[in-house]
C-alpha cells in the first residue's frame, strides 16, 4: 500500500526523537513529584547488594521511586501516536505502529505488576511468572503481525534455507537467491511459519526484555545502554524507508521512540559514585525505571529488530545486554545448580556443613555481570561510563557490519564483537581470584602484607593485579617456607581474609585480626574451623580486656534488636570484598607510622627489628609453652582446646578498647 509521508521525512523523524525525549523528561519530573512514595520494599539477601548500608536506614534516602518506567512508557505512547498523525501514516502503517506500541505497553504492564508487588507486598513476581508474561506478550504481537500485515506472511533469512525446516516454512521450489518467500494457502506452510514466527518473537522478546531488566542494577546503566542500542537500530532500519515505505518509517519511529525515551529519562537517573557503604558521594539519581521501564524498552527493542528482520544483528548491537543475560543464565541458572548436585570439593569432602555457592568455581563473584565489578570496589560512575562505552562500541560495530559492502568486512566486524565480548567475559575469571602478597610501605624498610586481586604478573609494564588493602602485619610474621610459598598464590577471598587475619593475630593486632575474620560470611567461616577457634579466642580476649578497664552497662549485656526505619531489613553483612578501613581496626599502626618524622621512624624501626628478633612467636596449639590459655566462655565443654595467645602485649591498646566498644555497644546508642 502506498504511503503519504511528508517530503521532509528525516526532519520529522528527528523531531519525533527530540519530542519523545522532551515529553519523557517532563513526565519523569511529574512522576517524581506526584508519586514520591512508590518505592520498592523488596529485600534480596546476599552481599551482592553493596548499595545497602550496614544498619537501619531511611528508605527515602536509599530506595528511589519506581516511576521512571511508567513515565516514559506513557511518553512513548503519546509521542508515537502523534508521530503517526504528523507523518500521515497509512492504514498498514498504523497497524504496525499500534502492534509495536501495544506490545511495548504489554511488556511494561508485566513489569509494573512486578513493581507494584515490590512496593506493597515486599516481593516481586516469581521468575517463571515474569518470563511467562513477557513470552505471551511477544507471541501475541507476532500473531497479530502475521494475521494483519502482508510482511508477516513472508518467510525470510536463514530459516527458510535450513534443511528440514525449509519444507514447512517455504513453498517448493526454493529460490536461494531470494531474500524471502511468500506463503501460499498451504495449511502446513501457512501455519508452520505462523507458529515459528510466534515462538521466535516470544523467545527473542523475552530474552531481550529480561536482559535489559538484568542490566538495571546501577544508576544510569540500563538507560544509557538502551539509548545507544535503540539509536543504532534506528540507523540500521532507516534504509527501509525507501525499500519498504509502509514498514520502514514505522520501524524507524519505534526505534527513535525508545532512544528518545531513554534520553529523557537519563537526567533523572544519572550515574554517580554514590554507594551507601562507601564514601560520602552525593547520589545524583532521583528516580529509577524499575521492571516496568526495563521490560518495556527491551521489548520495544526486540520487536523493532524482529519486524525489520534484524534479530541476528541485535545480538551485536545489544552485545552488552547479551553479556548481562548470559552471566545470569550460565552462572546462576546452570552452573550453580549443576555444581550443587555434581561438584565435589575435596577440601570440604569430610564436612557435613552446608557449602555455599560462593565456594564453587563460578566465573563471577555475583551476577548480573555489573555486580561482579561493583563488588570489586570499582567506582560506580566510572563503571557505568565504561559500560556505556562498551555498549556504544557494540552498536557502532553492528552498524558498520550492516552497511559494509564486502563480506570480509562483515566477518571482521563479527570477529571484533566476539573478541570484545570474550575479553569482558574472561575479565571476570581474571578478577575473581585474590592473593596475599607484600607491599612496600613508604619510609619503612619492612614490607607489609597486602591483599590483591587479579594475576600476580605484569606484561609489558601492564599490571594484571590491583591492590585492595594493606594490613598492619609485616613480612616478619611469616615463619615457615610453606607460608612463604603461599604468598602470591591465587585463592578465594575467604582464604585470603583467613590468612590476613592469622598474620594480624600473630603480630598482636587483635582488632585487625577480628575485623578480617568477621568479614568472612558465617557459612564460609564454618568451613574453616581453625579460623573459628581463633576468632572466638580473640573475641573473648577483647571482651575481657574491655571488662577490666570499664564496667559493662546493662544495655551491653541485654542485647536489643536494632531499631530500623523504613520497610527494609538491614543489608546482609559482611561484604568480604570491601577493603577494611582504619576505623574498623580502631586506628591502624599505619596511620601512626605515617604521622611520624622520618628520622625517628628509622631509629624506631631498627629498635623494633632488634626486639622482634628476640620475641617468641605465639604458639598455635594449646599444649605449647607460654602463657595460659584464655578460655572461650561461649563455647561448649566439648569444644576444641583454645589457642594460646602470644605473651607479648598487643599494640595500640586504646585502639583495641575503642574497637571493642563499637563491637559490643547496642545499636540504640548510635
């Protein structure tokens, strides 16, 4: 059917993009002003929520209103319908536009139901329910596209040429040079293509929308990625305006609506370095899109690709979403259940305790993929900017591949996409392992022990490791060749924290040792009984020292439940990947050494070396010679013998007491 498009179609398309961005911006502002209390009450356990603080919190400061998605979804509907009138769409064009907008609204409604349950029931939809909902929306959209439009009845692409499948999707004889084949009234071929198209749209629409939903974990992350992908898809389908006038203009409008909606939403969800547990950066984000916006934008992106027959190109343009989705599917949905049933870790073969999945050889610390790098302590603003750059890189390569005239250029582009995706993917395995090494401290002849992640190597001057923190203990606490060989060896964060705590314990820095060991989650700590005994020993010693210096108050003896504000429980602790601050160790000796004069420091270092040469190392068994063991009054009579502490006096006694006060005081004193 002929189209009556205005002569200045490109200008009107640009106006549609700008108009959608402006309307989206205004509606997001109105939604923030009108619905400030529409906030999620869902609590997801695990240390994969580093944005949650460690104690009671005001919900108005942590959870943001889930109003961005409904706001820009309405903006998409209004701007899309207005564009149809301005561009003078024909009946077939209106049909295609309404199918796209209706499917977007359907995806958004599924997400809004999930958000509504999070706000008023503190739990969203089950994963199966959400997947079923978006899958049905995609199938319904494909069915309407097949029944109402001529282009829906054309088998195309790779599918019509596949063996066996081509016999039910295309009429013989097959023309391999044709890009598509028109269906005749053969019931098998007619309904075969309809079922195949509905299944294809349901699967791709579900995977794309859920992948966008997975990426909506940091401020601005999903919005920026959708903007680059939708804009690239609009550029890719723009030639269809001349080849297929009734199809091309509508598909370009749909792509630009998605890009414009994301652009108008981003100022209200701009990334920042804010994190409730780290630093004091100001959070610039005011609202979030929620599942409503993520599923809606993802579904719109998928339908634009399918209706323009570019679903395979969507894998390249949306490469960032592919990585986010694959990280969840492979790590959380496939490897974790498989390892739970079939994996046997010989180290824990004799234990009957529950083995958490964090001990499994998974490719990432947490999923989706951006949570892995967030747990490593990366600056959130830089992390989001890097993800935006990665998404723009995938989008540019996808556009270049689409317009490349030569086959070798297209193959090079595909190879680059696979190479970049592989580098990002394997960076998880590179950065998930930690190791304990030595670190040179300024103005000190001794090297201190430190925690790193990555590989302990350098290639052409490029470091493949990152320094996490430096502890109080020096290299002098290493006693045996086996312990020396254990340095620079990659291990889990829990083993690394165990080693660091042991070295702090030997050096007499008991608050620092306690902090290192309590960073290990209890389920992982139980699998290391020696560390559990040492932890109880140090905890008892600090309690006795504090009791000797000052009497315990009644509120310290009768532990009270923390008073929480808002509708969320406190975030699960500890987060073993977060560096230990000096406040947690009661003031580290590193701070003291850094404040001393260089001359006096050198003299004291020499004297300390002479003293340490004559000091006896703390024995690791209760039957060793030395001071009497300190009994752990909280343990049972059948517990293992306690470990004898070193007779040397622990340094920084004031730090020990202040650390103990923080450990023992009631939350009501805060």
